[in-house]
C-alpha cells in the first residue's frame, strides 16, 4: 500500500470482521422485514458512492448460489478483471447487509423502488462513524455516464489494446508529494490502468473518457470493499494530465502526469533495510493458534530459506500478495522454504486480531504460519522489529537465508492489476528464492 504515514489511506483501509448487531441468516428475512433475496435481484448492477461532492461508480453482479444471493464486486484492469466474492449477506428489518470480502466493511442497503437500492458503505473499524451514502440500480450500465463531448479530443493518445506509461507526481493538501508510475490502456473511450508507487499500487482502475463542462476528462475508479478511489484528470496544452485523486470519505490529493516510456520508481529493495551492525531479525510473537508462538529460531525454520510477510488483513495489496504466496507455498514448501506471516491489525487485543488473521488464513487458504505481531502502524513495526530501519509500507517482504541472515527486504507489492509489473514482481521473487536455495 501507499506509505502508511499518509493519512489519506489510513482513512480508506479496512480490516476483516463482521457487521455489528443482530441479523438474520443469508437470504432470510427478519420478522416483518424484507429478505436479501428480494432486494438483490440476480444480474448486473451499478452503484454510486457519494463522497466529497463526487460520485464514484462501481459495478457488481448478483448471482444465486445454493438458493441464496451472492454479490461479486467487479473491478476491471490491465490484466482483465477481478471478481471479489461476497457471500455473507444478512437481512434485518427492511435492510440487507453485504459484508465486503475480507474487509471489515459492508454495504447496508434497502429498496428504493423497483430494481433500485439506497444505503451506505459502512466501515466498522474506523476511529469514528464512517458512512458513505450510496445508490444502486439493476441492469447492465457503463461505469461512468458519458455525454459524448469528450470523444476524440484527448491529447494523451492511447492506441487501442496498447498502453502508455506516465511519469506521475501526487501531492497532498499539506504539500507532501510522492512519485508514481501510471499505466493506461484503452479500447475506444473505455480505459483501464493503475498507478504504481514506491510502496505498492492502486490496483485495478477502470473508467471512461467523458465530457464535463465542454472539456474532456479521464475518469477512473475502483471499489474493492476496502478502499474507494476516484481519479479525475483533465488534459493540459502540453500533453500532460492534471487532476484530482479522491480517496474514501476525506482523502484528497492532486496529481500531474506526463507520458514517459522510461518512467520508473526507486528500487523497492533499498527503501527499508537493516540498521548498521544488524544481520538478522529476532522476535517471538504469539501465533494465531492460541497458546502457540512463532520465532525464526524455532526448529521448523532452521536450515531453511524463510520469507517473512509483513501484512494486515485490512490491506488490499497484502491480499494481492497473499493470493500469490498461498498457492506458491503449497507448491514449493517441499524445497526447504517456509513463510511466516507477521500480522499487524487495527485492534490491539490479541483475541480480536488473531480472529481477523485466522479468518484471512481461511479465506485465502494460507498454509503457512501467521503470528500476531502488533498494531497497524509504523511505530508498532519499528518497536516489534527493532533491527529494521525506515519501515514504509504493508506489505513488506523479508528474505532470510538458511543461516538466518536477512538477505533482502522488499517494500510493497505490485499486484495483478499492474499487468507486466506483476509478472516482473513474481519473477523476481522466484529468482531470489532459487538463489537462496542453491546456497
């Protein structure tokens, strides 16, 4: 993810949990209420989140599985689309609560006429009340409503099926800035893309070229249940883009971008490192299995290559990395390699944090060990892993050789929404493991 120090994303990140209050089983209706099945008619839907004076659109599909409704959040990107399955749906009174994948968030909706819903995106682990109004309507619809005035007027041309690379600079409202690499591809006026930063990527982005006040704008959005991002860019006379980045309820940054096929980020293997004089990590954390603990000096890990995954169940980029690591581990553990997940959660209580991480293990079929290491901020990581210098982001991946020495620390993860960068990310991971196993 983006640097955890930025308040922008802190307001958008979520964690794994259920909604609060009493509700009925999936599809059932509370006494005198409406069933989720009646509210969520099967087929495609389009929703809109009303945030910061903007409308952020998102697409989802309702399917019937074993007689019950299941919602799939749909995000299109450079590498096709992801479909995030949300089967946990409950009814209470006239509302349905759709728990959003692995995160501690939900869509709480009620009927607003035939084929229409209204309600809120609710974030349960926020420090204060966090509700974003939403509406949704059934039927196949474009992501952004297009008034056609932007057609064939956009300077930053992208040939259909190909992509353009952008050198990007984001700046928050306090004047803090950070670099990024943007990638855009299009088919007609339908665009997909992403932004990569030094600490991760903004995952699957999709949108359209539309007209606003007689000026063409590029609009991109994503909503995965954890964060809601909206990018609005206007062309400039010098073939650049300039616009706004809205994140959730209150996060806002401006951004500029210029086409640059050579745009790249600082080396992600150099951003976090060991303090002078340190060569290994020393820790003993409680396992998510009650009563057990995990340390790299345990007999299970001795003489093996060990990968430490610094993660949180609330972190979408961690979800992307876990979707890679979990099946990878099952295919490669017999080679003499182990993975330890170090979980940093939103809540300080062990029981709550362990429950979130156990839920993550179950959802992603994680076969490797996971520990409760602390709470989800840089200070907690620095305190629990004092040998590290300049910890920046979740996830961070640490490679340890057979002798227990740290050999590489990699900040962030470029997920499948980044196209070729994801292929490069996973190839580099495999190359590092192969090298360490041969030693």
